[in-house]
């Protein structure tokens, strides 16, 4: 990538920072677009919710800036997500012109009502449960129509992860974690594997590609081993899925009351843990991409 000038949006975030570092290590000149500077390269201020990005002097774009989370609905929340994930995407694509664009989406766009052993890129994109899922699906449609490469990772984790494992730590109660239903297989995506895919995908044919680690993991082992590596050894207990869904519904309802804050348990989170979600990554592998990191690598580094 020597001599290539890459714009990385959202480079101050968890995934964006990993991509910016990987691009710099590969020899690219990195321009970090966002409200805050990235870990390397030159910073160009961009508020994805309201501004057009300045891509002057760049050759390609990796777009990771996004409004994220599984918060409840409501017009104000939906509008806030749309401003970044849909309208921000439209502004980014207009500024990119004929530059190659890699647009990082999410497996959250897939219809959770359609159960299959392994999800391919042809799985229905519909029925999203959250403003995040709905607006990411709309944003990626804009990107696909513009000829971009769209990557769909699932449950990205790694050093500095602000989402996956910290949320599990908050769920620990007296050395125990309650999980919905029996153990299931889940795809996860190491942030290093996503970063590798983002850079490789600059030369891939346009279209959507699933990105995940080489093999799915047993859910219970991931929870147990990940928390142990963070200094929280736990026992796993299982709750009936309907009971957990009912509890999440109550928590979400209470969270809508003034002054109560964000729900700590959501129906979306329960569904993501209760049902096996495995991504088929054959399409990305056919382009020569191979995931090099696994959850055991992360546990070893963290522990």
C-alpha cells in the first residue's frame, strides 16, 4: 500500500482506529476523518451527522463512522441514527466520487426472523429490530448502489473493545452470568481480521461480504473465557428464553420513563445471545482474504 492515500472515517473509534493503524503499518498515508483525531496520520474534522467530508488528496475511502448501539426506538432516536448512518453515508458517497469505497456495515442488517445454519450474503436484509440495524441497512443500500464494497462483520472484539466484553462484565452478578437458553454457536469478528479485510477489500469487486473469524465459537465458552481473562471468573447459568425476553421487555419499558437512562437489557441483545448466528465467509475467502486472529489469541493477550 506504499504511496496510497487512504481516508478512514470514524478513526477515533474502536474499529476505525484499528483500520487506520493497519493502513499506516502497510505503508499507506492515512487521513483520519471524524470529530476527533485518529491514532495515526492527519486529522480532518468531519461531523457525519451534518457536514460534507473533505477528501481532498485521498485515493480511497474506508468508511467506519456510524451511530451504534441497540437502544430502543422512537422518532428522535431513529432520526439521530439516520442522520449519521443514512444521510452521512449519502454525503460521504457524493464526496468520494469515483474513489474506491469500502463501507463497513454489520450482520445486524440480516433478517433475524429467518433461521438458517449459516448466513450467506443473499440472506434477506429486512426485519431489523433496532434503529441501528434499520439505518445500517439503508446506508449500505446506498453504498451498494454507488458501487462500493460492503463488509458485514458480527460482534467485533479485540484490545480496547468498548462494547462486547464490557457489557458482559456489567452482567456479572455474584460470580454468575445468566444466559438465555442452551449453548449455541456464534460467529465473532476479531478487530484485526476486520482491519485486514477493510484494506484488502479496496481491490475487491463491489458487493457485500461477510467478515468473521475462521470458525464459530460456543457461546458459553466465549463468555466464560473472556470474562476470566478480564479477571472475572464466572459460572454460567441458563434461563428460559421466553422468561428473558419478558424481563428485557420490562426493562425497555421502564427505560422509556424520563430520567431512567438507557436499558441495560434489551430484547435485541437476548435474541443475539439466544439464537445461533453463524456467518458464511466463503465470498470474502474467494478474494484471498484469510482471518488470522481468533478469540483464543485475544484471551491469551488479555490474560
